[in-house]
């Protein structure tokens, strides 16, 4: 395809990664970001082998690895210390691991690369509220009524609360989950938490998570750990008006080591609440516009795939644009290419979330008996590990090979298991 003029709405993971990949293959890209001066924010995330492979393709993985914390295991236990189940990456072969990371590190790394990329213009403080997606071109409209473009193609990656889904005219469903999570990032210079994502459960109404996230975005940042506490959105006000010390005692009863985190928490407002949303679209493209990331498929973070799916979206879009005969063919092909992978994770997170966050106590009883058995069956354990690592495209479909995401030059150098392992930090 000839060089395209591409507009991208949203400077998050999906938008910046797509902009970088498209600009590097010769397209002219303008990235529009609503926030005038975007900065690194957010809690911890886990970069899985799929996301790591896309970052390796972008040439950014080594600096991400330096800031992150290697995760070899997901360990889930009862509040009384009894194990429920654990999953590691060994069934997937050598070279697979997760990477705990401050979300701001990924954001900052991608945005700085975008600002330095030839052929990619980053325009901040531009609030896009409408689009005009026609057969011949697609243009954008700001809140002030300014018309931007026209572009040959537009990538919409403006997040879970996308204002352009409705404007696109495409069918979609959007539902907020009743549950969310409070999160807090604490310093952990001694790396008390390392090597694992720990989840501590009491039924389905109480979940504590602790994720080592390496070093934060600041150059002199010490090692950190992210704390997550499950909470129904309807009880948030009561929690904020409640007894913080009593809640701390509850956390310590389940995880005594969490004292190092709680000692840094002095005000309930330090706990930031994130409510989840579920977004589904029968297709992710219009005539020349295409939706990526949470704007297309926001979901509960129960499988921790949000940033990874966004990075895969960007890689697949770049690949289909490079081989399609026109932008209209490319966006149609994108939906076809992404359907199996995204539908699997949308269904899996929708089904798993009530087992971990709901008012249904019987589901916790069921989970605590079913999952330990499932992890002892080799085929089931393989499926669960592949789901955790971001590879699955369906229960009876072959997992997504990392070479599919790596690009031709990078695939040739890709080790058997995926991204090159780093020493535990």
C-alpha cells in the first residue's frame, strides 16, 4: 500500500504503539492526545510474553526490562494461608515470564519514543469528540468545532470511556462492573515482594493483591509494590468514611508482610479507586476508522491482559496495513485477524470475574475446589498457563505464536520461548 496519512486518537498504549509501528513503515502519522501535558500515572500491570514481544519489535523491551520486576508465578491463597492454586510459565517452555511494571513506565517509554519518531507528530491538548468516516477519507472534529484531517485512515484508541464509539455509528455494548479495586503503590527497596503476583482471597467478597512492579518512572525510583483491594463500587463512599486503621488490621491479618506497604499509607485518599467496564463490539472497524485497545474491548483486569492486548492490537494493525490493498481492506482485515484472540479473552474475563469478585459466596466455594483440581490435569494446566501468558485464541484453537507479533527481522532472532529472560531484579 502507498504511504498513508493516518490519524490516531489517544496517546495510551494502543495509540502510541500503533503510531510507532505505522510511522516506521513509512506512513505519515498524527497522534492526537486530549491531555495537554500527559504524564506517567497508574498502578502496576503485568506485561506478558505477547506484550513483551511487541515491545521487542519496537526496540523498547530492554529499557522496560530494566525498570520492571520479573514475575515467575501467580500464587493464589486463602486468607488463612492455605493454598488454592498457583500457575507458572514452565509449561510454555523456556523464555516465558511475566514482568511487573508501573503503568507509567510503559506510558512514558512509548510516548518518548513517539515524540522522537520521524514521520510521527504528537499533538497534545486536542479534544476529539466526533469523526466523519466516509468511503473516500475520514476526518475528526474537536470540542471547539475544528475539523482535522482528512486522513486516509483513523485509529481510535481513546480508552474504555471512548467518546467516539457512539459517534462512529458502530454497534457496541458497554457495561460497568459492579466491582472495582482500590490501589496503592508503595516503596519496597528490600524487595520483600518479588518473583510472584500474590492474591489472597476470602470467598468472592474479599481479595487482596500484591504485585512487585520494579522501579517507577522517576530515574531514582526505588523498587515498588502495588497493592490492590477488591471493592464494590456501591460501597466506596462508606469505605472512605470508615476506619482506615481497622481496614489495615484486616489486611495484616491476611498478609503480615503488608505492614511495609501500610506504613506508607496515611490517608484513605491515597487509595485510588478503579472501576472496571466491559465493552464489546461485533466489529472494530467502520469504513476507514478502526478501534484498538480499551476503546474496542475494555474488560475486567482479572487475567491482567489490558496492556498486552493493546500492544497486540497495534502489531496486528501494522501488519495488515502493510499487506492490504487499501485502508478499507486493512481495517476489515484487522477485525478478522483479531476476532478469535479478543473474543477468547472477553469471554474468559467475563466468566472468571464473578469467581473472584461478586456477592455469590457459592462461586468462591466452587472456585476453591475446581481450580486446584484443574491445575493437576496437564492439559488444563497448559490451557490456564497459556491464558495467563496472553497466547490463547480459543480452547480448541492453536495458541498465538510469538513470531506472529515479532515482525520478520525480530522473529528470526526470537528465542524459543519468546522475549529474552532477564535476571530477577
